[in-house]
C-alpha cells in the first residue's frame, strides 16, 4: 500500500501530482473488485430475506450452477451468480444495482438481462399482489427480450430448491476473478447490440 495522501481538501484544488497518487491507489483498489464481490456474495449466507427455503447466497449459487450445467458462457454464469447481489442494500431495485456492478465487464446483452430480470420475474407472482403481471411486455421489441425470458425461466425462477446439487462459492470464484479482472468498459467484451442468447437446454 502506498503511504501517500493528497494535498487538497476540495477537488478543484488538486494538483497533477495529487491525481497521480490517486490513480496509483485506485489501480490497486480496482484490482480487488472480484474479492469484494465474493465477500458480498458470502455475506448473503446470513444477511438474507427470510421465508425462502434457501438463502440468497444459495439462490445465486444455484442459478449459476444451472447456467453452468446448461453450457452457458462465463458472462452468463457470473451474471446468474450475482444477479441478486443488490438485495441487501437495495431490495427495491436490486436488479438495477446488480446490473451496474457487472455492466463494465460483460456484454451488453447480459447486463441488460440482469437489469430487467426483476420486471420479467413478475410474470410468475405479480397477480398475487394485484400488480401488473405482464409488465415485461413493454420490452418485447428489445433484441435481448428473449434472453431475459430464458434467464428467468431456466435459471432464476427455478433456483429456490434446497435439493438441487449446488457447488459452493469457491467453485465460481475463478470465473468471478476472470470477469471482474477484465478492462472495464472495453467494447471487445461489452459487445453492444450482439445477441448470443441463452444456450439450448
């Protein structure tokens, strides 16, 4: 760790040297993103919504296991793992929070699906609360619509089963490190407009 601090107390007074210090420190901090993701995921073993048969961590692990078992690529598997990572801090818009976490590192299709999965999931339960069940139909013209339908139907919606064989978080850690070790905002992995879809089951 570099034992340096900037000279300023307000950003507009910072010097070139100050911002070089911050750039050096931020580079090291960015390199630890995957570790922070894994720590947050691990915390969902205890800090979780009650009432379900499994924890939020187990739900993420099971979703990722289903994706992996169907031959999904690394972007889908990691997205399935962390799609509910925002539940602890932002349960009312956890989907958008998770999408912003993963967006700089995966193709646009995948981050869009993570962002919208909460709306798409409503087709399974919204009628029990008097809500709009088919709100997802607002996005039918989006090229990623079917990918989100498939994500919810095949991985997310089904992954509340305590008997489903599910690996632990360590199993997925190398994938998380690979995805979050990518150069952020690089179009070579963000691939805007590209639809790969969910692989056939």
